C-alpha cells in the first residue's frame, strides 16, 4: 500500500491490489475517500469521487481540498500508477509543503 503524496495532513495512496479505473485513496482525520481519474484519448476527462465501503468519507471541506490536489497532480498520479502497477517499479512518496492556493 504505497503512499504517493503527503499534503498538510492528507495522505494519498494506492492499495497494492488495485483495479481500473486509475484512482487514488485519500485519508485525512481517520476518514477516506477515493478519487477516480477518468481518461479519454490519453487525457484526463473527469475526476469523480466515491466512498470506500466501511470507512467514513472525507468531510466536504477536506473533499474539496483533496479533489483540487488530485486535479493539479492528476498527470503525476497517473505516472505513479503506471510505474507501480504496469511497470512494477517502486514509487516514492512526495511531501508537498506549499499550499495549492
């Protein structure tokens, strides 16, 4: 279960046995939501959010912060997904210390 980003208390990660579509789990304050990155013709078409069964979802404020982060870093998340799940490479967690806004 590699962490891929840390951002002001938010942890962005993959589970080791993931499935399509490309998505990232986000935890904050013992809550978690999942952000699906929908692609079309090699470009991000849409980012959708869903709940993880059995875990309380992120608050609406935290959901907005996490979604904005995923939008900004979507291409990097896709690269990390591809490296980890397709190329079977190790991914490194990056700590982001500058706020998006």
